């Protein structure tokens, strides 16, 4: 629970207007710990509903949002590779999955080149970067904008206590889905999979599955296409009803055509395209797209390229990251990254927590 | 009817908005919590009546407002915030945020963060100490070495500038004059 005294704007006679009160409510979201407090608040409400309405049976299958559903992709990949289409029994599948997980976890200190972007042709958007994976969980990903190595993107990491995202300019938390997608997927890449029982639960969610072997640069690659059943979900990125966002210039990519009023429910069908190397059980490519009310929306893609032996393992460990001058994180691409101590996750700034720190790291 | 899956998604997506909306009206943290719980449960119970072609956020705020009206049947200060033009204008500010592009409510508030970065240093410090650090005014004033009255003026000015900034960005409605 936030410690903020939410009565402050009024207590000294500040003129009370609807605008001031709205601002007060919105600013209250920016206090440190507020995201956790909101999560707890929602959970209490859902628990109450569950008690009253016997929701328990379906709650485990709730996969919040397309981005969140990506968290299970890695799990599903392993599941699909190993047991689809030759699943014989739950027990047998669990054994096989466990073997693959062990194989992947035994492969410590990985370095990948990653490329993340949108699928619109010619958009030129996207991030490239390097991903360091140490052991089973922690990872650190440096990103920069494609073709602009001195324009850094977010740094994303898992220090063992949780995932954090550091914005490139030190002024706002990344606001687009890609960093979040990275954050959702990276731990799974690092871990090599999820709990087998969870995997099986995901696979039983009525997705339509196709699996085939393709040839990519002389390599035999397993390609899996997974298509979700239609789901009623709130539509993302609703455009402003009265025209394009003024912040976007005329040559910028415009919002997609409206599917429904902002926040309304529409029929979503999600499609995942996954390439995986059967030799190493590693990801090579992952694509996400979806149809909303029958309209095809290009999604995001992510490419992984492992660089075997050409770079030494970075030797990163939980809670330890390379620091540049002035306490700034070291940019492996050569440029000094801006933002100074603001770029550190909560509690990790060498300057200690300051008044800006919650603001910088609280996604609200 | 939306599934329970969709409901959980909707509630998680709108939880920050709902919290902010309730706090815009109610000052007591325990009451904020109580209203949030009541509104969420009512939303679930009345999901059948939700028009799926309409935005969810105003519908949810309407439920929360009804709960607050019942809760504060006799408290004039809160009633004033919940009724008439005040309530309409308050709703308009939240609709303005609803309409911002963003995958999450936090992203829809990126303009507010931008406005904060544009505040004069003194005013920004005051806003951050109160809202980001959760300090009372006296210790906040003490921390930056100014009198409480001075701090209060800086905070009030900072909030006023933020409202103006949000209006210039056409997120908040109103006909405020340019201020900075």
C-alpha cells in the first residue's frame, strides 16, 4: 500500500477542481510500490469473486493479453517439439519435457544476437541487440535501434529478484510492447522452459497446431504454427476517435484502423510462428500476429542468433553488471549511454535511492 | 458475454485507472480500497449487462461512482465531487487519458511524465517528494531546506502547471490559459 497521503492537494486550500482531483489520482499511481499494490488489490478482488462465483476452475487458464500469453511460448515450444504430435500420455510427456529442459539448462553462459521488430514491411522499426544469459534464470539484454548503434534502446534484465527495464533516455519507462515482450520471453529463453505441468495446461488450451520441418540455410528447422481459438479480448492500441495522434508526424506510421471503440471487446485470434533448432533446442525465430474481428494485424518478430565460440561469455551474475564512468552501465557497442544513475533498477543505483528513482522505475 | 478470462484481463488492465479515479474522489486509503473491491465485484456480477461494443472504462467508473454515492450519502464534500458538473468534468479528464495510445494505462500516462520533466526544478522536486516519495509536506520541506509555506506554494504551482500542460496536450479538457 502506498504511503502517500492522498489528501495533500486539498489540505492547504488548493483550489479544488475536477482537473486537480484527476491529476491527484493519476499522480498517486506513480509512487514506488504502487504497481505491486494494484496487483494485490486486483488479486483480492478476484479472490473474492472466486469465492463467490466458483471461478477457481478457470482461473489457471487465464492468460492476460497477447503479450502475457507470450510468456508461455517458450514452454509451448518445448512442449510442441517434444510431444507434438506424438503425445502419448501426460506422464510420458512430462518425462520428455524434463529431459529437454535439463539439456537446455546445462548450457550456461550463452550469448545471442537478437533482433526484434514489427513485421510491417519497410517500417524500419525495431531493435537489435545482444542477450547475455547466465545460468538458469538471470539475463541481460542490451538493445539499440536498428542501424543506429549509438542510439540505445532499453536495457532489460533479470537479476534473480525480478525483471526490470531501463529506458534509454532515463526519462520514461518504455512504452511499447516490444520491450515488454522481450521481458516476458527472455526469462524463458534463459530458463529453457517452464514447469512441465504448466506447459501441458497451455497446450490443452485448444490451440490449433501445425508442425513441419523446413530448410533454412541448409539447416533443418522445426517450424511450429500455433493458432489460438477465438477469444473476446480488449483491443490494443485503440486510435483516437477524432483522428491520428498529433504527436505523430505525417510520415510516421499511423494507428491501425479502428476495430471498435477504445477498450471494447473484439474477437482476437492469435498466431504464433516459431522456428527452433532441433539440434540445440534453441529458439531461432519467433513471430506473433493476430486477427481482430477478421482483420489481419502484423505482429512482432524476434530472431535469435547464437554466436558459438566467437565471443567469450560475459560472466555476468545476478546483481552484478558492468558499470561505466559515473556509474553508468557499460554499453557493449561502444557508445556511452545516457541517463546516468537513473538507468539502474530500484535499489541498485550507486547513488542510492533518490526522489527520481521510483518515478523512473514505476511503470505508472 | 465476456468470458471470465476476458473479465480478468479487463480488470487488470483497468485497475490503475480505477484506482486513480477513486482516489480522485476519495481521500481515505481504506475507503479507496473498499470501493475498489466493491466496484470490481459488482462489475463481475453485472457483466451480462455490459455492452461489449462500448468501452469498458467508463462503465467501470460508473459502477465505482455509484458505490461512492452510496458510501458518501451524507458527506457533502465527496458528494460534490460525485455529482453535477464536477463529476462530468472529472469523467472528461479520465476519458482524455482513456483515449491516449498505449498498451497499458501506464503508457497512456506518458504525457503526464513528459509534463513532469518540463516542470521548473523547484516545482518538480516538490511534486516528486510528495507523490513519488510519499512524504508529508513538513518533512519534504525540511528535506530540501525550505519553509513549509514555501514548499506548499511550490507544490501547488507544480500541480497547477501539470494541469495546464495536460490541457495543452489536449488530454485534460478545459480552457486554461497557457502557463509556462
